[in-house]
C-alpha cells in the first residue's frame, strides 16, 4: 500500500489535473502524511497550478507561430 517518492510525485502531478484515480490519490495522501519532502512538492505544485490558472495563459495560434519561425529562418 505504501508508495515510493518517485511514484508519489507522478501521482501528485496527475492529481493536479484530475487524471489520477481515487485509489491512487488515497495512497498519495497516506504517503504525504509521512514524507515531508513530497508534502513540500505537492504544496509547490498546487501553487504553480493556481498561478497558471489565474494567469489565464493562452497558446499562440499555430499558423502565427509557423509564420514567425519562417521569418526567423529567412533572416539567417
């Protein structure tokens, strides 16, 4: 039932985006009770996720990105 820190980090990352199953999240919570390093990682990961969602980040349009790359390539 116990998991190692590598597995805990993987589950933590998936849990941030709701990609981890409830059993894995349960095992992660058990691990976090005993591991201060992973607890710190989970807290930082949560803060990063909140900051990214607050920032309302957007991706550049692929066509626009392609044009910029072509412009840069033509200069060299």
